[in-house]
C-alpha cells in the first residue's frame, strides 16, 4: 500500500492592529486588521495512505485542542479519498493566545494534503473549506506574510514587505483566552469601542517607523478587565524609544517590537523580572519567502 509523507511549518501571526465591529446578523463580527506572520511556528508531519474509510491519529496535541483533524476530514470528504492519516504536531505556538495557531495548523494541513495528492481540489474550493474551519484560516492560505484583513477575516489584501523588525512575545502561563467570551465582553462595552480607521491610514503607519505607529487593538479593553499584567508591561516599557507594543488577537499574547535588535535584547531581560508566571519568546517578522526564520526547527 503506497504511503505519502510531508513535513511543513505552520507559522503564527500577530495582529499589529485590530478593530472589531458590532455583532452581525450572521453571528460574526466585521474586523479591520493588519496580520503579520512571525517566525514562531508549529511543525506538522503528515503521513497518509489510502484505506477503506477515513481514520485519523494525532501526536503532540489532543483532538479537542486541534483543528488538524477537522481539516483532514474535510479534505478527504471533498477529494473522496478514504485516507488513513497520521499526524505529528510539534507545538510551539501557545494555545488560545491570539496568535492564530489553530487556524495556521488547519490551513497548513489542507495545503499539505492537497499538494501530496496532486492538487485534487481547486484553490478556490480549498479556501472555502478553510473558511468553514475558522475566520483566520484564509490569511494563512493566502501565501501573504502581511496583509490587511477585513470582513470576518475572509478578505485578505497582501502587503508588500517592509523593513523587518524584532520582537518579544509575552504570554501568561496556564492562561487561555476564550475568543467567544472576549467577543461577548467587547459587545457588552460597545460604547467604549472607537470607529474603524481607514485602510489608507493603516498602510501609511505600517510602512513608517515603528515609533510612529498608532495601531491599537479593541480587545485591550477586555484584557485589562481580566489581568493586570498588560498594564504592568506598559509601565515597564514606558519611555522606551523606537518600540511599539500591542495585544495580539483576543489575547493573551502581548508583543513588543523594535527595528533594533539590541533594544529587544535589553527589554527581554527587563520584562523577565516583572512576574514569574509568564513565558517570553524572541520573534521576528517574516518576509514573503520566510527567509528570516530564526526560531529553531
């Protein structure tokens, strides 16, 4: 019985800006965001062979934590291939942190399987399958390293690369943010949420120096109600030059960026003294060809 094997990386993203509109009639929220891929990634190893019916095994994650099984099942149903799938995931992207790990895993699984079996599913149809799994999946299937993302996440407008920047990723240990609860809280305080900026304003900021960025994340209004960590981090870096900081997604990851690697080195030591229950990772923005990957395989 012929078997197939593939290995690939599923990269994380950060939201450099995130505006969230009111809940729509379809239950979703419109967003206006800048997604930026970073070099933090999960590694997926997929082995597949044809069987009499679909079967799936996963190493490295529980099925409850993973979108990989859902992506694999959808691919097999659409391609009419009763595959036996065995997947190993080396998980580096923190779970439920606002970094798109689950969506990236799903997108990468769909694209890996389609490539393994000769592109049986058209690009447009594969994208539709991805959209049915999660709103962030279209970005990870787009091939873009940075994009303005709107609608509920399905409208992806790739951005040309800019000067790369370095960063710190700070995540509270043993803390997961429920996206559903975060949206519900934001809806409850809708009066505090500002209007969407224009895409032109976002583009102008993105290509300017980080010190001039005026991006924001509406979910910061929610995060400050649940954990004093973010205020403490703001205080720790207050007065620092040539940096920008932001909560990513609905949380819980907090990111600090600079075009100067030496600043990130120094801030990493300083941030490590704030609390003992946080994890700190060095990250870097990615170019389209992912040539700047620094996170170890």
